[in-house]
C-alpha cells in the first residue's frame, strides 16, 4: 500500500509497468520491488527446487527470492533480475520465473505439499544407491523440468556495452555514511577519488532518513571526485585492481559499462547485511527483513503490510517496528528471542502500546501464497520454540531482525583474512596484503544481538526453516550433512549447496555456518569460513564481453591474396588467427574433387599457393651464424650465402619444437621461416637464448612475417611459367635449396628454390603489398591456385611432417626420421644433451612411418594403431590420412612403436564406424621415393 | 591483474608480459659433461616455494626484454624487478 506522503519518490511522475501481464502504476524513484509492494503484490516467484511461493525479502542487492525476467524486446530479455535493484521505468515489462503453468497455481509445488523435502545430497544418494534406475526413470526427467531459474534470451543482444580504464588515488566502495566521509576526506586531501555505489541513489542507510543525504552536496562540489551510482564493485583483483559494473540503460543503446580501476588505496564502506532468522515457514511471502520493511516505508512510502509481527534477535528491529507503526501499520507483537531485551526498548514499545514478549520465537507461519499468521511460542531452555504452548497471531507481515553481518565479500576477494570477534559476534577484517581499509559497519559490525550460536542452536529442530531460500536449503539439510560426516565447511557448502545460489548467501551464509558449528558442537571460529569469490553479484555477459564480440572477438589475419581468393569463391579455414584458403572449388566440385584436381595440377603442371602466413625472422649480425649454430640442430658455419637448409629447432628437452627453411642471404644475414602457428613462440625462444644465455653474441632478431608475401609455385611446369618474369638471374642455374635476389614481374624479390611438395618449385618473396600483382601474373601464366588442403596431401605423399600433426611434444628428430638434419660434428645445440638420455635411445620409441590401407578407405586421423596379441595393444596412432589423387589410393602417416623396423607388417587402425582397418607399414615417402623430380 | 615494473619501461599491466619461469637457472656451459641426473635436474627441477620467488618475465608486448623479479607467491607482492646481471633485492 502506498502512503499518501513521504518517501523519496516523485509523485508527479507516475510510471506504468506490467508484471505477469497485469498493468500497474508506480512512481519515478521506485524500484520494481517497491512498486509491486505498493500495488499489494507479494508473490513474485517460485523457489528453485520445491517451487515454494516466494516474495520480496530485502530491499537491496542481497535479494535471493524476488528474481524476475525483464523483457525489453527481442534480444533484450534478461532473466534472474533482482526486482529490488531495477529502477522502475515507463513501460517496464516483468515476468515471474520458474512457475508452471502460472505463478499462482504451480503444479510443481504440489509435489512438495505433502511430501517431505528432498534432503541434502539427494542427487548423490539417488545416483549411487539401489535407486539408480529410479533416477533415470523418475527423478531426472522431473527435476530437469522443474528445477532451474529463468530462461536465457535467444536473439543476439542489440545493445552496446562500454569499457573504461581508470586510475585514482582513492577508490571508495559504498556511498553510505562511512563511504561519503572517506571520499570527502580523500578529496579534500587532494586525491583523485572514485566513489561507487550499487544503488541508484548514493546514501546507503542514510536514505532511510528524510531530507537530503548529509555530505552529498559537499562531495558533488569536489572537482576531482567522481560518483558512480548503479555501479557494483564485483571483482577485487591483485594490487587494488577493481572491476566495477555500471548500469547505464542509456537511450542511445549504451546499456552497461565495465570499469577497470587501479587505485592506490581502496576504502571498503560496504556496510553490514541483515540476516534472516531460521524458523519454520520463514520463506513465506510477507516474511521480510526488518530493515528492508523500514526502507520500503522511508524511501518509497510503501507499507509492505498492515499488521506486522516482529521477530527480533537484535535491537535494530525495534526501529523498523516503530517506523511501520508511525506510518500507520499495526504492530501485533514483538517476539524477542532474547530473554532480556533492553529495558529502554521495552519501555518505548510499551509507550506505543506494543506488547513485547521476551524469550519468544515463531513455531510456524500460516498462510498460502501470503503469510496470514504466526504461531508465537515461548522458547524452551535449548532456545527452540515450544509449539505446544504457542499462540496464533494473525498478521500479514513478519519482520525478521536477525542481527547484522559485516559485508566483507570484497575484503575476502582481496585475500584479506577474516578474524572472529567474540564481542561483535561477527567476523571482522583482519590482515590484508592490499592497500585497503575498511570503514563503517563492514569494519565493526552493527553491534551484537542474540549470539549467532544461540540462534543456530534453537533452530536445529525446525521444519522447513530456510537458510538459503534461493537454493532451498534448510537447517535440517545442514544438520543432516554434518550427521553424514561432512566436517569441513567447504564440504558442507557443496553437499547442501547452501550459499551457492546467485546471491551467494549474503543474508543466510553466516547462519549456515553457525548451524554447522551448532550441529558439530563447536564454536563458530573453529568451523572456519568459506572464501568469497567474484563476482560479488551477478554481472551480465555483455558487460564482461564489451566490444569484444563478432568481428572484434578475435583479430583475423588475412594473407595478401585473401581478397582474390574470396572473389574466386575459395573456402577458408582458420589456422591460428589466420584465415587461409583451403581449396578453390570450381562449379560442381565438392571438396574432394577440388583437392584432387589441385593436387594433380601440381604433380602434372604447376600450382600456386599463398605461403605468406609462414613465420619469418631475419637474423642479422656478425655472430648470426654462431647464434643459429647454437640454437638449431643443423650446421651453419660452413654454409655459403645463397644456400638454404631445412632447419630443426628443439626444446631443451630434445623434442621437436619447430621447423622451417633457413637461408643465408649474406655472410651476416639469415632469413628463417617458422610454421604458421609457431612464429611467435619461435621468436620468443630465440630471444630468450639471445638475451639471457648468449648475450655476448652480436645478433638482432626481427620478425618480418607481415613484410614478405610469398607465392609458392610448384610443379614440373613451374620453371617455364616463372622464367619469363624473372630478371637478374639465370633461373635454370638456381639449384634446389638455393636463394637469389632477383626481379620478378618487375618487383624486387628474394627467389627461393625450395619444395614442400616434392616437385621442383619456387617460393617467391616480394613485399606483401606487391604479392597480389605477382599472383595475377602467375595465374595468367597458367598456374593453378591450390589451398592448404592440397598442400597437406602433397607433403604427406612425400612423407614431410607437419609440426603439431606428426609431432606432439614427445617426438625427437630421430623419431621423425629427421636425424640426418643434425650436424653430427656439433658439440652442442638446444636439446642435444637430452637426445643422449637413455629414454631417447630406446628401440621401441614411436617413429614416423607410412601406412598403406589394404582397402580403399581413408583412415581416421587420431585412430589408434593396434597390433600385438589379439591386436589389443595400442602401439601408436594415425597422424595424417588423405586420399592421394596422384596414387589413386588412400595414404596415411603415423607414429608407431619401432615403426621403421616393421615395414611390411600389418597393423590395424581403430575406426569409429566399426571394425579396425588393416594398414601395411611402409616407408613414409609414397611419391617419387628417389627424389628425381626435385631436380627436374 | 598484476602491475609489473619493467626495468626499462616502468609500471605496466600484466597483459603486456609473459612469465618465463624460475630465474637464475643458467644453462650449463658444457651440457655433455653432466650426468643424466644432473641434466634432468637442470631441465625439470624447480624450487616452487611458498614465499619469495625469483622469476623471469618478458615485456613481450612492450620493449621485448627479459628481466628478473622477486615476487611472493602467496601475496603476489613484488619486492622488486631487476635487469639480468643485477643483484636481486635484499
Ligand atoms: Zn619494457
């Protein structure tokens, strides 16, 4: 019910909204929760597990129950939104969640009406026990339909999400009394200050008082101070790196903004959170935190009920009861769990005509979707309510004043230690390694009430007393977990799921801990504390992703002929961040047909591949040869300028790390290529050795991957096609594994005679922006473009390995059949010592072999190779497998134990589609084993 | 995210850096002279302490240099960073 006067709402600006299809009106300044309460709506949703009716419990970010779905149109449906944190706007559309078929009549709840609740560990017990069959037949389908919260949106989010980085001397989190004071003091001392608060209006609990928030005007006058409202500090990173989520909802589509703040000093002024109280039926709509009820009256001029009962374990509840009475509600009774409430409060209540019943609790609540009464009961000596002596009191509102928990989630995220303070009956901030201070109620609490231990002890026998209302965890679940042997609070938490809902147990977590302690017969500090983890409250994916979506999700690198390939209708594949043309289908061709045609073109005439994505590093300096000599397995000192080597790079553990062509361009200048995916890590490894192991060498390393565009022209017709375009050298005189500077198609080039296909061929390196021009000339000369798939087939036909395909970080040069590349006379190189370890010399090491299927099927890459008795021993695996158009049959490469000594043997490759496939172990060189074509 | 002081560039965010393992593990001058066990020790054995730790970082998205740092593995607090060849903080 809305009060005629008071509150911080703007009665001149009415706003229309709907909930579950019904139209309502509220005012500017309302939250969705206050507007619903003003309209008498108490039933907001159904609980996660039992579908019990739930209402509004709090007035802030800690709300576990009042979760709704907001619908702002396609792509803007937002589930699990706390109604207490949504400022009311014109036309707001909200819906309840987790109910079927409707909120008022929910079939799921029928299951829970008569039946006992699903106990803690229900899932585990049903999975493992004799009831396992029942799990699949009965429980799983039922639970899958009933459990869960909200529905994810299906359409893409059309809104924008911003991102800002900020630095300041002082970041103050929480704009209540303590936060405002800390911010003002820092600003007056000259600091740049950021003050953030999750609420729409700064002030914290000062907003419960009428009139302007004290200190706010002085803050707004500070030029170096920024106030961020609707902004939640949700992550506390190392060295005061704090992430803030700001909700903007701007009309231009900027929805939320992520702030990354690095602060020299952080002041936590996050206050304290009121706890619920554990009694039977404490989850019924109309049962509310006392301070929340006070907030609804003071801030939004809403009376959440007409006849209230206060259950108090703390003095602060009396303020709420008195405020409600002042606003016109009746206070039926104050039930105080304490034997001796302060005399002053009792007198104040008596003066108002309110009966205070010390040492009383609630044995049960009455009502359906809304509380209609309580059973007020005197407490037994153990603190539990004595239902036999209970008296029924009619009411429509139950206030819980359970005492206060200092809000130290962020302090815990900052790796701060919490220490138990017996006098405060709370965990308070202890040591932290961060430049961090706590101020106000989060540092001191808000004064003790009835000790938590006593509250917990009195609740152990209660039925359906919820500790975690969102996850439907009761005091009995926790007691059961302890009886079943769960000792650690971390295990109790996981087994019962208490504190694991989206609210992370802000109002019930401490109680769960106290109940665990009570059930174990221990003191609270002996039980310990669970660590708080980010985010403090849920953050939308949009905020975290920011602009990093769609095309900006990950950078895309394209080769110089990308546009040409696109125009030709090429099919691309990602290789790391590169998009490479995989094949160039002609009309009517599928992938197999296109790849076969491209392969045959290379074998019979000439093909053209854009090889620009290969990593390239220039190694320059008087000691360049010595540096490479120490790093790569090959010998370089005797190498003449103009020659190329197939270089192998190992890690210090002796395993293959990368390969490529190393060309000596001049006495003091080498050009080396790396694999496409290995460019960055190879340069990193070389820099590491150069800077830290061999700093005496005068060598400079420069990545020039993007500088050079590379056209690989391969095939028996390559020379005839290229020669007319070449000026400056005699192409026919350039031998295999040689390099020369020349002019190609009028473009200055380094012309390499190298081959990754087994055919005579060239790789022409020109400035990347000139490659497209060269490319068109070579196509015009008759070259057939081919893609990475044909490239893979062609190299496999020759038994050339690909790092990362034939190797997996456990393959040595000898395993790969590349022992010939090692400079035998070399005293040392990276990984050499490891090659002499006994393990590396075992005869049964897995070696690269060729595998010739005895039938026409292409084996599956990754298939295990079976051999030995009954073919049950996995002795290796298939690393590459293709159909070879040149050979007219499938071929494969694999790693096989002692493989090179087993030529002619039959092994079997597993198949997902059935019986293992027989393969003959053969030489990995399927095509032109004598290598005549290279020199043709 | 850590704030790391590159000895050449100053304080920079962690995303500009790449961790490079424990510091002060020099490659043996003549690996061939080492026993298999000694070589395995060089390859694989690391201190991994709970407390102060000397480690290498590379300012890979900045100046590209390797340097050393002393960091507490529990608090992640840096006692300091220093160039190769310089003395670690006391
Ligand atoms: Zn730097």
